[in-house]
C-alpha cells in the first residue's frame, strides 16, 4: 500500500507567536502535525488549501520553513484555499502546484488537484478545470483516480454552508459519470466528515490548527489538530484514517 497524507487549513499568521481560536497557535500546531507526518513516512503529502490566515507573504515563508525543518522525505503538493493569496502561493510553491495542470501518477493511481479559489470564502471550479479532469480520467480509464480540492462538494448542513462551493453540482454530476474517481478529499470544513456519491467516497480533513463544530451556529470543537492518512493499492483498494496530533 502506498501512503499518502493530506493536511489542510494551516491558517498561519505573519506573526508566528499569534494565537487564534481556542488559544491555538497555528505555527506551533503545524510544527506538531508535520512531526506526525514525518513519522508516517508517506510518499506524497497533499495540502488542500488555506496555508495562510492573513494573506501575508511571511505566512507562506513560515510554511516553507516548517516543512524544511520537519525533514519529510515525501513530495509536497499544494492547492489554494479561500484564505490564500494566489500571488504569494505562486511565489513560494510554483513547483508544488504543478499537479493543477498535470495529475500525479503513482502505482496505478492518478491524483488530481483542483483550484476552487473564488470570491471571499466562496468556492468555484471553472469549466476548463472540470473538462481537464474529465479528459484526463477518460484518457486513463484503467487507472484509479483521486481528486483533491479545498471547498466541500457536499453540503454539511451547518453554518459552513454559507461558505460553499457555488458550482458544486457541476462537479457532482461529473462524478456520477466517472466511476474511475474513487476518492475526493477536501479541506475547508475543519472536521472529519465523509459522504458517498455513487462509487465515490468524499472525505473531509481536520485542520492542522482549530476544528469546527457543525451545527446551525458557529462553534469551535475541542478535538486536537489532525491529518488524514490514506493507503492506496494498485488494485484500487484504499484505507484511510484520521490521526489526531496531540503533540
């Protein structure tokens, strides 16, 4: 089985000493999570958006610094979230965003990144990206496919749905026509949630800092930061678990 790790929603500030919800310091919290990642020895690490909390260049510099300090022997791949600044992402992570154009290929799996950065907290994946995804899957119908995106394609039926993926129905329609897409992973919701659409499992990832409660009103969950571990087989089987990093 090939291990792949997903982390998401790091929300780093320019000031590495600044704390956020629940008194959590996202810089120190990410450092702990990356230590957990290193221990898992993954082949690939997917970061599904919101590296920054304040759009600052320094926040991306902090992520790069923490990644280098963690000394993780894995390929790093990044996609934007609604809190990210595209100019800074391109400056610091141009190489790590190349999977937005060309999927990662590993052991009969292809891993596709989608950019849902749009307006404010809302998400949108344009028609060109969806066509590119469809064409790529159709060109490799015998492979197994995983899609990573920031925004949630399924409604959470909570306050987070105010910060939705606006054209998610187009993506869900595409999933129904492409049974080769076995997994969809996303961030944005700061929680371990999951759904099933036809043959596809849709999995949300905890944040590397603060976690959300999913009720009608905003709330912070007391669960610790976490990551998602996935193990993929060449035969298309997969195993996943959420690992909480208490430090």
